[in-house]
C-alpha cells in the first residue's frame, strides 16, 4: 500500500506445477508492488491510496498435480485451499488494521468469489471492524457487484457503447471522445484502450 488509507484488489494465484510455484514465489513481491503502484496512480482523484494483495496458493496434490477429480469445482483441493487462503489472509489483515488507525479496503480480483466476499465482511463485523461493510467491496446486496455487472475492460466498453447510444451517438460510425480518470496505468484501463480501438477503430 502507498498510503495509510488505501484501497486495492485481492487476487489469488494458483500455479499448476511445483516449478510454476517457484517462479511465482520469486516474482510475487514485484507483481504486488507493481499492481499497488498502478492502483495508486488510478486512485489519484480519490482519498484512498493504492494497494494490492497477491495471495500465492499451493493447491497441488502431494504428487505435485492439480486436483481435477469430479465435475463439481467446490469439491476440489484447489477450491478448498483458495477459500481457506482468503480467510487466513483477511483475518490476519484485520489483526493489523484493528490495532491502529490504518484503513485498508479490499476489492475482489482474480479467483475471488462471492462466498469469499460475504465471509470477509461478516468476519470483519464479528471482529468489530468500525466499518465492516466497507472492508470489502462488491457485496451481493449493496453497491455494484463487480462480477455481475462486468466491471472489467470488456464490460466497461459495453457500458460505454450503451451510454453513447443513449445520447444518440453510434460509436461504430460516429467519432466520439472519452476521458479515463486515473490514466491507463492499470490493466483495466490499459486493456480498455486496446478494446476501444478494436471495436470502434479510428472513431
């Protein structure tokens, strides 16, 4: 994190081999630092600074393979390990932030599911976080659910096109201008620029 009050996504990384785990472990700090810095740049217009959480999960069997047994993802070792990793990480984070005045807010990123979000917020309430509902965003019953509404590069482009058409502008045939608050330093905005050119060309 780059400020005492910071906001950023939490993601899970689940390598598919022992070699990949070693590789991810060697680059985890650099990846997390780079993502947090990008979030810091994107957050330039809001009070919270940038942060990021990258949780490396070893979800391989003792033989070093992925557990692909069964059709139900919720029955796999990977699913269980990911859910436990989220609980351990967020509970440990509460140990740190509840003892001081730091405010860290999480958002769902790669491989975070609604079950993780609900447990994290409920646990924050159990542990008397002053604002447990704010501890993690994208809850099912409040605000905008990131996954349901497609808050991704592709999803943003869909909403941009719908918004322009509601103003009588067809972005596929009519030139238009957009402004990206925070800049293209993050993966969402950077990919968004590529998709805008892909879908709408020089318009």
